[in-house]
């Protein structure tokens, strides 16, 4: 798929973008904002005939594509240390790939991200049974979570940069969850090479809410090697141990003197080799050190080969660090690349897994009259 050509001057970038939009891509609804461009093109239709649109947000050296199906980030293009642009997230070249079975590439996940044990919880004295889609457990919203619905989209101009707001109303009882939940996700690309994602939600009945994005990152680019050579720092002094089904035990344990101590830059291949879980790799929630509810650093990732670095900041209390353990080559993604184990990593900023069943974890319950908010920022640079 073609994308805008980057120019060193903002004015020429806008001009080139508009020319390509009208003459090459046939884009509609292009917005020429001083801080960048946002454009839209048709990306296909779902089996039930719903149109899916793809939005291209470009600012500075960063281009992000997000589509209305699943509010999925399909591409993030950013330069390496030599100035060469490449796509640093896993996914597919067309809609059909996303309509098939895949492990949430780039998706907005909810109503509750991560796992809920046995697919059950009790709220205000009533037991709720959810759709089980991860053995006996509920994962990332169920059989048809937010990643498998078509969202409404609205292009916005803001002082921060080109933006698109995705919105969805999850009806009472969807996938077993109570309450009508109105959700919006605002994607903004800033001139200083940041992707900012702001989530909001409101409900008319008490319900658990835990939203996140499930992008798979490989800073080497779409043809990059595995992420075993990446260096990762997690700003977390504690983590939540899990059982064999990856359900938290309820303990909040220190990472000191364990393989889970990533507070200093750590080469992933070495750390993964020390783990004895099957399949081998990280799939754990880390408890962030930052003040509660405040924006703070969650993670830093550096790829020595490309020179790309990504930092993740969030208002959330935790980050689920996942190293693509279950990728097995089944999914053939962009340019036909087979995605194999440890091909990419995820940094899912969120509340802790199974919080609804763990009274000592930060609560995920949203009450009527309250407003759920969450902000996560992915910042890209080179060194």
C-alpha cells in the first residue's frame, strides 16, 4: 500500500501528501493541518457488508495507519539511524488478513484486556459468565471483542497533530458483560514522533473496563530478525506471578534477583534463555513504579541494529510484557513474512490481569456517572 512521501519541509510534505491523495490513492476527506495530515481511504468490507476505512496520520517523520475494523493500528513507519523508513509493527497487507484468525495484531482490546479466570466474576452480588476463548478463561473481551467490530471514526484537527477518534457502543450483555458501554479511542501523531492514544468510556451499569492496544513491535522493521537482540527496560520493581494458565496468583512480588528484573537495559535473548516456562518467553504483568494515575515511563526498547528506540509512557498501573511466545509461523503477514516465535514484542499498558477477581489489585470496575480514562504514548527516536 502506498504512503505519503516524507519531505524535510512541512509545507512540501503537505503538498506532496495532497497530490498523492488526489492523484494516486484516491483518498477522501484529506485534512491539511499545519501540524501534519490525516487522510482516509476505503480498506474493504466485512463479510456482513460493513465498509472499513483506513486513516493515515502523518506528522514529522512518523506515519501511523489505523482502521475502523477493531480500531486496529495496521502500520507505524519510522526511520532508522540512516533515515530509512520502515514499518515496525506486525500485521497484514489487506483487510482479509485481519478478518481471519490472528493474535490481536494492532488491535484495540476490550471490554476487558487480558485474562479473567474461568470467564466468571461477581459484581454487586450478581455472578456474570463471559464467553470463554482462552481455554476456560476469557481473554481480551471474548469471542467477539472490540477487536472484531467496526468502529465509527471522526477526523480531528488539534494543536497536538493529526488525529482520528474511533467510537463504539458495546450493548448491555455483549460477550456477557453488564451495561451499555460507550467507548472512544483518540489516536494522535505529534510532530516530535509520538503516537498518543487516549481512551475514554462511560457506562449505565457497573461493569469492568480495561482497555489497551495490542500492537506487536519489531524495531528492526517488517523484515527484521527476532526481537531477541532488542534491549528492553521496564520501569517496574514488582510483577504479578501467574499460574500455568497465566492467571495471576494474587501476589505482587519483587523483581529483584529474578529473571523479571528488567529495570536496567536487558538483552531479551539472554533473559528468555533463562526462563523455564513453555512456550519460552515473557507473558507477564509488571507493576509500574510511577505514581498512581499519573503519566510516567513504563518501558524503553532499543534495537542496536537499526538504532531505533521506543519509549512507552502511560497513566495505567501496569504493562503486560509479551515476547510473541505463541507465534508459530501460521500467520503470514506483510509481504508474506511468516511470523515466528519471538518475532515481535507487545507492551500492553493496562490494569492487572483478572483484577475483577483479585480484591488486592487496582479496581477495573466503572460505575454509572464515572468516566474511564487512559492515556498511553509511544515515542520513537534513533541513536
